[in-house]
C-alpha cells in the first residue's frame, strides 16, 4: 500500500495509536515507519503527531526487545471446574452395577475391567431411579479409576527355531506344483478366534493396562472359537445391465451394520426369488435386525418385528454402493462400459468383492 494512506486508514491508525501506552506508542510508530521507504520516519511522525526522536527510540527498543513468555494472566486463572452434583448413594449403586459386569486377572487383583458401555450403565442406573447422562457415567468411571484402554502386545513369546522353515517348505511345495503344470489356489478360511491371552480389537474401561501376547500363535491358544454372528445387517440392491440397458442385472448384497463388511451377495433380477437366495445365505448368521429401503420384496419376506425401513440405518451400504460404482464402471448407470454376457458381469463384480471385502488374492 502506497503512502499517503486513505483517509479512513489514517483515521484508524491514529485512533489505535492514541489507545496505546507511551511505550507501545513509540514501538507501533517505529513498525509503521519501517513499512515505508526513505522518509518513513517523518511521514509517520506527521501522521501520528509524534516527535521523530520518539520513533527512533522505538526502533532502538525493537532491536533490543526480548520476548516475554510469562503471560499476562496469573497462574490458576480461568473458570474453575465445578464438581458434578451427584445424588447420595449413586456411587455405591454404580459400583454394584459394575460388579455384576466386571472381569479381572486372577493373578493380579488390581487389574479389573468392565464390558459395559456408558449408555448401558445409564440404562442400569435408570432402573435404580437415577436419571443421569453419559457424561455423569464417564465422570463416575474416571472417579473410580476406570479408564478407556486398548490391550497392549507386551508379553514376549520368543521365536521358534522352525518358524522360517515352514515358509520355505510352503514355497518349495508351491514351486513343485507349478513346475508340474498343476494350479495353485490361494484360499481364505473362516476367521477363527483364538482363546487365550491374545490381542482383541477395540477398547474398554479398565483400572489397569491389559497385557497380551505380542504374537497370535495358534500353538499358544487354549482353544478356538468360530464366530458366525451378525446381529444387524443392511441390505440393498443396485443395477447394471448386460448387453443393453433393457436387460438389467441386479447386485443384491448385505453388509454387517457394525463393521460395514459384505457378508453375502447374489446376482439376478429385482424379484422376490433373488432376494430369497440372499436371505438363505444369511441363515447361518444370528441376525436380529434388517435395515432396508422400502422395496416391496423386503416387506413381503422379512418379519415385521425384525425389519426397519429408512435411510437412517442404511448409510453404510449406500456408501458401499458408491464405492462399487467408482471401482467398477459396469455399475455406473451412464457408462459405455458393460458386459456382453451375464457370466462375465457376475465374475468381474464378484472378483472385486472378494478382493476388497475378503482380502483374497484374485490373481493366484
């Protein structure tokens, strides 16, 4: 900005200058004079109505200025946290609830944890006559030294002398089969949960850190558990076409409402029979809630007590549909990329789902 400044800017500068103390006045004037070229001291002196010697003194102070980081406020300033007004007896009732849902380490009595979530504790307290929020429950958890933690992989299991040999054996067997002209297929089995001191995803409220093994070796497990439980699912369908747009081909799929992972899918027309195929694939899972849109096939084939219609609980599968359309152009409605036969259409989309959702090596 060239000098002289506009009238409104000069007026604001003078007003700000007059609001400062003597020390800050000369320092501010010195800074403004540095912005201008030759003659800046005299120009600012005339504008702010101060002596040029005052500006030169301000420049000298700026070169010798030391930063004061002690702050203006006195220690302990600011609003004090007010203790929450709790009902008498709530602490004991709170501990009684936790005691019924608490586990611990038999080798260390100081390590205890609860698998209840704050909203579940709120419900239990409500049964006892306490109308509290989740913030109150979090305050009580912290007060009684229950802190949200994740398990830590700190227990060293040591290395096995034959650990590398097993991978060398697998590699050799794979090469022998390939040299003989035989196919090698990479397959994933159903996920098993090892029982023992192993790491688990997620966090819970505990009074001390939970230590787990640093490696999940099956040989160190006391057993295993195969879990095929999915309490809530989102179901939706999206269409593509084969050969021509009048020949629509629909992808029906279901995702776990908690993890957004595809657990089953089928291809076909947008008819009840195809949905029944998908529902049959979901039979092994203990599903108690189905979230869908208002397509009639769902209402006709799902129990009204287990079925909920609406966009509120189908946002994850809608996002999944958008991802599929981005990754596979065959699922984009306005596209020049399409399959000429139904088999190729189903294979391409099926390979995508197996790679992205199940982590399978589709090139093996």
